[in-house]
C-alpha cells in the first residue's frame, strides 16, 4: 500500500503558478496510478488530473487542460502537479490519491482510488 502526503499549497495571485507535490510511502508506488482531485467550499470533490503508473499517459479535466501538468518520478516516489495561469476558481483543497486497480477513464472517478492524502490548500486571489 501507499500513503500519499501532499505539499506545496499556498496563496497566489491570479495568473500565478504553484507546484504541488505528493510523496507516497511504500515500495509499490510505481505500480499505482496517481490522481489529483480538488474540493472547493460548498462544492463536491472534482477530478483534476491523473497519471498512469508508468507516467506515459495523463488525463486532465477540461477546466485545467493546458494550464496544469502532472508528472511523476517513480525513483523518488513522488508525483507533481504544476499549476499555471491560476484563477480564483482554482481555489480549493487539493488531494493526491493512489489507485492500484483502475486505468483509463476510470481514473476520473474518486471511487477508483484506494489511498488518499490529507489535502493541501490552494488559494488564488483576484
């Protein structure tokens, strides 16, 4: 199993950038697909993006496509979310999650993930 731990959140002005990191313990990290989700106050959790276990395939929500980039380093057991051109609508708690059983479009669904981090707050001011 893996235990994701997010870091890198904070306050940024609209148009700025942030890079979130997720460090996952466990010797089998490279066998897990990883995903990022977010939840804004009063809203349901939503899919942001995901990356396959190999790092070759990535998926993004339409709302972040072209602005956010997911990458992973299996040697370091880390996955990153580079967020550019941030806007106030991106304000949310961002969660990293690991899936050992899903692939493809299933990775867009929270139920596909087995392990979740505690989340990191991202606030974008206008």
